C-alpha cells in the first residue's frame, strides 16, 4: 500500500513539474496528444480566454484550469490593453482600446508584440513566469510563414510537432529551411518532454582534476578536448545533448584562459555578467574549472545580474580538490553590473554568455547594457562575449564599439569550438525564410579589452 501511495505522489509531483516546464501549442497541455486527423489537421480546442493553450477536450481543460487560471486572466487583460486585436495570433477582442503602431503585421511587429506581452504579463503577475507560461506567450500556434492563427486551417508538422502551416503553399515555401531544422526541432521537443531539465540530471560525468608540473602544460588543454569529444559522442541521447549545454560555459572559459595566457596565474577572479538560469543551473559545473586549471589555488567567481538566483558563498569541492587545498569563492549579486561595481574588484576576465546586447533596443524595452558595458570595459581586463548566432555576435560587438571608443578587439567574432549542441527553437520570426529557426548557446564569441 505504502509503495502505491509513494508512486502516485511521485506521479503527482511530476505532473505538477510538467505544468510548470512543458508547453507546446501543438499538443494537449495535459496529455501531450497532438490530436491529428488523417489530413494532418488538429482537433485540439483552444482556451477561449487567452487562445494560446490547447486541449484534447473539455475534461483536460477543466483539469488544467487550476494551473492556467492566473496566467490566462492576466494574458487576456494585458493583450487587450496592447491592442492585440490587430495582431495575427492574438485576435481576442475587436474593441480596440489602445493601438500601438510598433506592432505592425509583419515578423518584426509580431516579435515586438510578444516580447512586450511577455514583459508586461511578468510585471503584472509579480513573479517570474514559469517555462511553460513563457513558452505559451512566445511560441503561439501559427503558420510558420504568414503567422496566421486560424487554428482550423493549421496543419502541424507531425515529425517535429514544432511548426504549423495554414496551407500546402506555405508548407512548400518553408520546405528548404524546415528540412534542415525539422530533426533538431524534434530534439527540442523530446528534451522538453523528458522533463530532464526540470527533474534534474543526476550525477554529471565530470572529468577528474588534471595534474601538470608546469604552468600551461598542454595536458590540461588536451584533457578538455578529450572531455568535449566524449560529450560529443553522446549527441544521440537527450542526456548527451543537455550535457553539452551545461558544460559549454566552463569549457569556453578555460579554453580562453589558456589562449590569453591567464591559466598559469595562481589566483584568478572571473566575473560573469548578466547571469541567470543558464549560469546558475547545475551550479556544480563551475567546480570543474578547478580541474582544468591545476596551477590555480584561489578562484573567485562572481555572478551578477537581475536573474541571478540566491546561491551562497561556498560550494562543495570534490575530494581531489579538497586534498589540493584550493579555495573557491563564490559571490552572487542580483544587481545590474553598473550598480554592483565593487571598486576593489580586479577581475582577470569578465564574461557575458549569450549576451544579446541589442535585444532590448530592438524591442524598445529598457536597455540596461548601455550603462553596464562601459563599466565592464573600465575594469581593464579581457571581456568574453558569446552569442547565439554569427549575426548576433557581430551586432553585440558593434554595440560595444559604439558605446566605448577604446575597445580593442582581441578576438573577432568566431565560432566557439565548445558551443552547446542542445538545440533551442527561435521564438523570433524572420521575414527571410532562409534564416534557421534553431540555435545553440555560446555558438559564437568575441573578446574585447580597453
Ligand atoms: Zn488531453
Ligand atoms: Zn487561457
Ligand atoms: Zn500561412
Ligand atoms: Zn518538422
Ligand atoms: Zn574538484
């Protein structure tokens, strides 16, 4: 009896986690059924309130209401205020209250609209949106070409369950791009559905500390490369994909420390700016830095940014690191970098992962990098910036150069050999159908210094 009760509790917990972390507009929010008829059309029913979430039938909608009610009411009110009736995908009410001309009916306007809705809903709800809630706003059900949301017409790609089309014509128009993206998008779906990232990974297969006799020994770099190759051998599994995403950050940093000749310092201070979920999740990955930096005996890591969640000053070290008597100091701050500035801090390296320096300007949302970037440059140390795409990397670099006259490029925009291999679906739409809809963290990087 006890065992049965234990099981159902675990199931209930998993169900609760699922409602927080899994959302695809192409499947029922409760049972994941895409409800496809033979012609590929879906018989899912949209929530009549927000039109953003779908159910196989009334039973599952009713069952889900306790999870959905709060966000549904706020999305409804907020989108109405933003003049949502003018936006494809958000035709909720024809009584126009307020019209924002930024939200034109093209890809850019629709991107801006969703970004706005996302920020305004989050402001109103006074808490961080769950992954599922964020996805509900950013990944609505629509034609991948014209963004039409006429659900009755939308045919879903049954292979990936990530895109839909309003017509055969539009499916044909997307054929070339989607044939490249489809299998990676399916990986996105499978990773999300596995709830691996919500439930946790278990023990991460870390590498043991390397030993070397002299600073900058090539054995360390070789060790990282071997480790990276062992990760790449498992790309066929969900765990393998996720692992490359987790380990991309420490591997990228170590590789750079070696190429900038900083790996032979005995004491190192690294500031990670604009940190958030990606940096704070699986926090023990940072201990791995010590394994690849055998000369370092004091490592200080500072995480700064409004999305930093409370991690406190210390971290458990593995036995080998304890026996080596290394000191790992962790500082976390939820301030913006320009507010955080600690005049005593002398970082050896500043890092901004997947920074998106221009994202907020494009969407006319308060741009805080404008104040932070000049302060970062003033620290007078190398600044590593990674980006999702080559294009974004170039615009991030331009942004730095337009804000700071004396920024020298130590490494121009280039592909990062330790980029993640876990695909992410781009929520932004492009009028240009040749732009891929899948991207990877830390894909490109550049390094600047005053
Ligand atoms: Zn269902
Ligand atoms: Zn709703
Ligand atoms: Zn269409
Ligand atoms: Zn597909
Ligand atoms: Zn260790």
